[in-house]
C-alpha cells in the first residue's frame, strides 16, 4: 500500500499481487473460505491412531504446519489472479 509513496517497498511484493486493493480482498476471501472449510473438520475431529509421540508430531507438523505456511500463499495468489480478471474489482 505504501509502494506509491515509497517506491523501494515494491520489492516486498514477493507474490506479485495486482494491487493493494486486490491483495486485501484476496486475503479476506481466502480467510472466509478457509474458515468455512475448517469448521467441519474442527467439529468432526481427527481419527485416533495409536502411534508414538515422535511420529505423531512429525506427521502433524508436516500436514498442518507445512500446509498452513504454503496454502495461504497459493490460495491468495489464485484468488488475486481471478480478481484481476474481473473488471471493476481491480
């Protein structure tokens, strides 16, 4: 948002999003979709599997930790690309 005033800040746009407005809208839409998708998972819970604490921690960090870091970047970028195609939203 401050890249107009401080052109050097444009280097921080690592995802190359279209505009500040589409970036904010993409993040809001992504969060709304994720909340709706995760509520049933939270209510259902996960199936218990007997295993060691080490293997359970490794599995959960791999699924939820790595997924929690990667999925927002991919999801927000895809939503931003769709928003930039719709006239009037950009």
